[in-house]
């Protein structure tokens, strides 16, 4: 009886040893196939000339994807530049939002091709690269997001035109990366000065203006109604749209600011973020309750609501 049990146990070990690598291989390839054939509804809407709407999410709570879906949003902006999210948390967020029909757009911490690939491997359908200031940085962004899995010297040769891609490879690369969106974060005066050359890179889909950093770079910190800031934002929006690209600006406070810049041509609305929205509503409600009770209402500081 013991001999039979040992034999069965050995057989199970052998089966597990043979099946596990195949199962892992199959799982990996199914994931790659899904990544290659994923549709990006956000990209489709933009290509149809429609506006798209989203917000920034900093929380990893599992209830957020359903809540965002019920709000009728198209995408979430997941920031890993300022928010402490690791790769595992980022991948979970991307997969949860995608399963709810919400497109995850991820801002990586720095202009780094490998971080672009990591975010896309985790489920991101859009990449925002912070503090872009040169054409070379955009070329690297496009190469990482639109030419995967090519890297190294061969990728550089295709990007600079010194080597021509075969028709078969070009068709594969285009199909494999068709759902990926490339967005440059314009947040400084040098970036604005080089805007034409930055926007000239084929494969770039759009621009996000970072109002906080941009206002500081302009010398008018957080003065979002200052003529210098407003004129600079208008220039970026008009130039971007004239190139046929898409653009958004991320504000955490009044929705009227979003409406104002949409009238100038912004077609990607990145409104506020979870903590700011929660705090604004909580303060509003507590003001009503405390006033009715005759208690001191007090005031809070909203100046730190910047992502």
C-alpha cells in the first residue's frame, strides 16, 4: 500500500513538473495576445473627434474602479511620479480599471524607456512621461510605447531612419502596439520654447499640461489666472491642436477651469483627484452640518491639493 502511495506521489510530481512550465508559457502568451489585441476606447473616441473625461486616482482601494465607471468617465490618470505605488499595485489598478471598461493612463516617474515598458506590461494603455523638454525624449517615449518589444541598437536604427523595417515586421509592431497612447507632459518654459520640434515626432498622440510646475517655471507660482500663465497655456493648446494632436490640463479645484480650457481647444479633461474630491465634498457637508448645529465651522487649507 505504501509503495503504491509513493508511486502515485512520484507520478504527481512528474506531471506537475511537466505541466507547470507549459501552463506558465500558455499564460504568458495569452497575456501577450490580449495585450496585442486590446482595444483602446479612449483612443477611438479621440480619433473620432470626441472629448474624453477622466480623473486622477491615488488610492489602491478595490471599490474605486466601479465608482469611476458609475461616474461615466473614460479613463483614470494613475500617477507614479508623485504617488508611492509599486509595480504590483500599479498592475492591479490597471487590470481592475480595464476590467470595468476604464482606460488606465499611467504617468511614469521619469523619462525612461524601460519604465514605459514596465507600465504597459502591467496593463497601462496610455503613458504620460513627465517634464519632457526635448525631441530626443519624445523619440525615446514613442520607441518604447509604439515599437515594443524592439529595443537597443536596432530600435534606434528604425527610429532614426538609418534602417528600414520590413513590411511584415512593421505590420506586426503596429498591431502589437495599436492600443498604446503616448503623451508628453509639458511643464516648463524650455518645453514650451521647443514645442514645435517636440510635437513633430511621429507617434506622439498628445500633451498634458502640468499647471503647477508650469506656473512655477513661468515665475508665477500657482497663479492660474495670471496673464502670463493664461497666454502660455493658450499657446500650447492652440499649437498642439493645430498639429492634429490631443491635449489636456490637470486641475484639482474648480471645474470652471476645465470648461475654460476646453473652449480654447483642450479635448482631454483630467479633473481633480480622489483625495481632493473627497475633501471638497466632506468640507462642504460638514460646513452645512456645523452651521445648522451652531458650531464653529473653521477653515481648511486647500493649497496642498496638487498632484
